C-alpha cells in the first residue's frame, strides 16, 4: 500500500513511433543496395528542384516528398543518432502528450522542417533524415515543460540548462557534420514549440 499520487502516466514509446523506427531501419537496410538507394533517393528525398524546373518522377511527388524524406538517412551514424533521439524523446514526451497528438506533432514538424529548409537554403542537394521532426518533439517538450513550470509557480531558470544544451547541440552538429540541414532543424523546432505552447498537457490527479 502507498499514499503516493502519480501526477503523470508512466513513460512509454507509442507504437506508432516504434513503427517509424522499424520503418526507418528497414528502409536503410533495403537501400544498402546501390540501385535501390538511387531509386529511393529519386522518389523519396526532398528535392528543391522539384519546386522549380525539374519534372517529378511521378504525379504529386512535390507533396509526398515532404513526408517520405524523413524515412531516408545519409548513413548508419545518421540513422543511429536519429533513432536513438527519437526513442528517448518519444518516451519522455509520452508522459504529457497523448499518442495521437504526438503523431500529429511529428508529421507537422517534419513538413515544417522541409518547408523552412527549402525556404532558407539555396542548396541544390536533396535532403533526407528525420532530424527535423525529432527537433519538433524536442521543441514541444521544452514548451510544455515551461508551461508546467509556470502553472505551478516555478521558475523558468530550471529550463535554461536543457534549452542551452539543445541550442549548443544544434550548433555543434552544424559545425561538425558536413551538409547538415540546420534550416530543417530550425523549422521542426519552431513548429514543436508552437504546438507545445498550445497543447494542454495530460495530467492525472
């Protein structure tokens, strides 16, 4: 027997996100074949030229590429870092956000990341990776944590450390990894912050 009251549900990774992780790993394994890799890049990556003067590989590719590019990755390290971050963030965010809302957040953040990438970058190279959507989860978690702190009369100074680490991580990745799409990270994070600021966290008693 205990008198402890749980204010939050236990953390767990929603099945949809486990599905995303499995799908990303499966796609990466399939695209180890050079021929399949080329096909996947041509049909699934985020291509800036498709919004300019290049004909799509199939009707509607200019729209579908904003969803498919998140399942492709530049290498094993890129995939591993993203999937680990996705697992950790999805698990911690599940404490305050329902699974369906998290999926919607992930999709919106990925689309926003692609839009901001194409808007701010003049690079002609294709963009791949789930980083933008993952930064959306991180942005939402920070925004929700800030709301909870303010609701209980706490200080936002407690969030200064995590926010600073979040910013420094993005800066470090931008400097250390060639051709990293920091614009996509920015777009995903901003979308996540806005959604997190508007979302009503789920709490128990």
